[in-house]
C-alpha cells in the first residue's frame, strides 16, 4: 500500500523575496496604484471630447488613438497589478477587497 505524501505549504511571509513577484515594475506600491486608478477614472469620461471629431483631420484621429492607447496601457497595468496582488497571497484578505 502506498503512503500519502504530505507536503508542507510555505507561508508567503517565509518565501524568499527572490522567489516572489516584483510588482514594483507595474506599480511601486498600493498607494501609487490608488492614485493611478483615480487618474484612470478621471480620464475615462474625457474620451467623449473626441466624439464627432475623428473624421475632421488626421491630427484629431491621431490624438484620439494616442489617448486610447494611454488608457489601454493604464488599464493593463492596473488590472495586472490588482490581479497579481490578490494572487500573491490568497490567505491575506486585505488584498481580496
């Protein structure tokens, strides 16, 4: 009969930093993430300023595309940081909120 193998799960606080995600490349800390998220929310309604202007000139189209690109990059960074922050320690309820 085979014996069950019991593996001990290392707690997040005991994992060497070299074996953890470096989220600072996405955002330095949670406070900076909050600031970036606020800025993102403020920028979203501004997309309306491009309504009805895209066909006026190449410059207006370029400006809109640039703005959309900036919003997309911000959304990606914010989303990845939030997701990875939750997943870095699922036992920590503070990241789950």
